[in-house]
C-alpha cells in the first residue's frame, strides 16, 4: 500500500505570500522618499554587524533578501535591497570585516545599486538622529538614564518565573535624564556608569521587554566616526529606526530575533 498522499501538498513560500498580500492591498505602494521620489513597493535589507567574517547563515540571508528584491523588481511595483552595516559596537568591529562582508555579497552575485543609485548604508550614519530620538523618548516619559551597574540591572530584571523590579532611577525627571544623557555624550562618565533604558514594563512576560537598555557608554575608537562618540545605541533600538529611516518595507529576521520583534 502506497504511503504517498493522493493529493501531495504543494510547497509554500510564506514570505512571498506575505509580500504578495501587501502588494494586493497596496500597503507599501505610492510611498515617496525624503526627496519626493517614488519608492519601490518592496524594500528589503541585509544588515550584518561587521564584527567577523560571514558564514553560511549569512549567505542564506543575502540570497533571501537580495533575491526577493530582485524578483519583485521585475514587477511594475518594483523592489530593491539595501546593504547596511550595523556598526554600533566599536569594541568588536573593524574595517577589515566591512570589506570582507561587501566582497562576500559581490561574490554571491549581488550588489547595492538600484537604478543608478547606491544603497550602501551604515548604522553610524544615523547616530545623531538616534541620539535625538532617545531624547524625544525621555521628554515623553518613555526612557530614562539608569545608574545601576550591569549586575544590578541583571538581578532586578527577574526571570521567567519572577517579575522584574523597577530601577530606583526609573522616575528621574525629564530634565535630569536629558542632562545626564548629554553629559554621557560629552564623555563625562566612565564606561558602565550609566545606561539609557526604555520605560516599558518590568513585569512583562517577555523578559526582553523589561525596560531594555538602548544606550551605553563605550570610550572606544570607531572605525568610521573615530572618537566623535562615546555613547552607542544598542541593536534593538538602532535596527528598527534604521529600517524606518531607509523606508524598508519588509524586515526579514531569523527566529533568534523572534522575541525581540
């Protein structure tokens, strides 16, 4: 007796199904960039951190993001993929890794040009705006400067069975938060003395949402910005804002980031 189904299941591609659904609804059509130029309806990105050489998992992401953009670019609605280096940790990153990553993307047959324009970006391009956005959050009571050390923050975050505890610095005034943050930028404090956290919910069932850190002090030379900055935004804060600034329509992440999204 045959074990094969009389009606075999057709393979599916849930990413294309999501994109096709968005195209049918016109979710990302008729958008324009800051210069008033019409944007493609599909904009993806490949955003590695330049802290090492790429591996096979990165190759999958490159082919997925660039491949989807290329395929949808054949349609009237258009598609393109951005190459972005997530260079927010100067202690681990180097221009050697930047060059290696760009070479690997080219080796796989892709690049970051679309209709005569280059779409190579760096998270460090947005440092000034990210700094401004963090202060806006403080003015709206959505972020604060925490002066606990790393061990205290870890202990007070709780675990899967124990809710977290509010930081004793959580209710600092807007004025104090902004003043401290500006002093952090000016280099007046050593590494680890202060961080900036989002004010969400220390009892949230998803531990990632328990007032995550979005800025920390790092007195380290950056391969692009030099010694201009000594505070650096963290990945979860930087990534979504970078996507928004670049008008990314479909931000595709692997399951390791599921709880962060």
